[in-house]
């Protein structure tokens, strides 16, 4: 869903409207909290852009709290910040003014800037939020940047997945065949002691033994990642795409990737290619979670070997009863439902806790996990 407007006091609203010129007259009403909170963050984001009208570079010359937050913002940081602070209509106006009025077009119009940029998740998020403004040449350069960041994320997550899904050595099970690194030296000596020759003081090993590796049996499981693509969930969309790509290659696991806002986009055919997935995602719009979960339920082949992972902030845009009924039905048929409040590296949970509680009441698991923690949870559930 679009970002809800923060709760601002009348004084904070006037401060945003009047800008820096209104600070002296509103100082008493603003009090000591003028340098912190959503209102101050919105003020700094606006000052970074519109402060240029006064001949500055976006810095707030009042230097409130002795800080210089406005001047320290980079273009990607500013883009990510306004998407977190403002509703969709305001974001579109700010981006348009940045490009058309002030010529701040490094990320969306200048391939040379993108080529020099250091790939990182923040820049990836900014590209995803502005790719609809890019011309074909810049979009091609942005795709290369996305690929670099995604590759780094995959390499990191793949290690967690390997640890979670690969088998571990079980020393209670032995075999007469195996590789050198599986050689069971102590057991081999014990079993061949009768072949010891006292005269030559040599032990003849007739049959070496080896430890066996047992791997989890992954047969015909379905993992359905259902991810909210509203504007506030960009971090979750990125990590869901990377997670889907890593799960795609696992034996015995059929992975689905389903993105939604008020509409549903089945990205399963592209799930093996997270770059293609991310370049197709359209951030923004409302949130019909129940509709998306219903679609996922229709894709299930064997209910008792299906896991539906719903990645959302759980601010439902349609009747909550639809989602609750769908989850109740999935649990009743033996499927497992996991609700993820966040899927970024920090896993900061910002979600509708009341709706989450209702989902737990009908049998879902709800929590906040990093991609690595999600891999461990899935591996534990797949027996």
C-alpha cells in the first residue's frame, strides 16, 4: 500500500509548508523535537531539494541540532528517503522537480554516473524506484548495476542455503565405499586389528570404512513466495527475488515467485533470473494480500508438501476476512503458511500487528527473518 502519512502536529505541517522562513515564528510550538522524528526527516528531504532556490545545495542553513544531514544526502539516499517518508503523489512531484527543475538527473539520465557508481543495495533500491523514468541507454546500464549487486547478494545467501539444506556427516553410519575426506580412521583400525602382524609390527588394512553423508530428502515440495510489491517493500522485493533464485536450483523443490499489489504478477518463469525479475517489478499501488494468497493456493499441487511464504507489511487494502479465510483454509488442508514482516538484512519489523495476530490465531507463523534465517526455517520444515 502507499506509505501512510506520518502523524504531524499542526506546527510541523506549517513548518513543512513555510520552509526555513517559518522556523523563527514556529520555534516555540516546535520545541526541542524539531530536529528528530518524521517531520524533521521530511523537512530535511525537502530542504535538500528546494533549498537550491536560495542558492544553496539543499543544506538547511539553520543547522538545527548542529547537524548537516541535508548536505550529506546522496541522490540515491534522497530517493530512498522520500519513498519512505511521502505518499505516492508527493514522491512523483519531488522526482519530477528534481529532474526537470533542478537537473538532478544523475541516477535516471546519466549512464556515465551509473557506470562510476559503487554497486550497493541502496543504489539498487534507487534504481528500482526510478527505472520507469530511464531512457533505454540508462536502463541498460542500470541493468548491469543491478546484476552486480544481485550477484553479491546471491553469493552471500547461497552459503546460508547450502548450510541449511545440505546433509551433515552422520558418524553412526559407515560404508565400505567413500571419498578420502570420508575416511573413518579410528573405525578402520578397530575393525582390522585382527590383521596385525607382530613379527613385522604392521597392520594390514583389508577393508577400509568410510563415513556416509546423509542428505535431507527433498521430494516434490512447493515453496510459494508471495511478495508485496507496494512502494514501502522494495527491500523485501529484492531479497525475495534473490531467495527465489537460490531456491530454484535445489533438488526436489519447486519454487514459485508471485508479486502483487492490487493486481497479481506471476514471476515464476523468471524466478531463476533475479535481475530480470527485479527489472519487471512495478513498485507502488495498493495491497490486496488475500487475493494474492488465493492465487497462490490455486497453484498448490500436494497441500501437505507446500509452504506459502507471504512477504508483506500486512496493511491489507481489501477486507481482512478474505486473507484470514484463505490462510485458515491452507492450514486446514495441511499446507504451511509463513508471514514475513520484513525480508531485508536488518529484518526491522514494521507491520500491522493486529492482522498478524489474527493470522497466527488461524495457524500461520508470523515473524521477521533475514534471508539466511528464512533458508534455515524452510530447511527445517521440509522433512
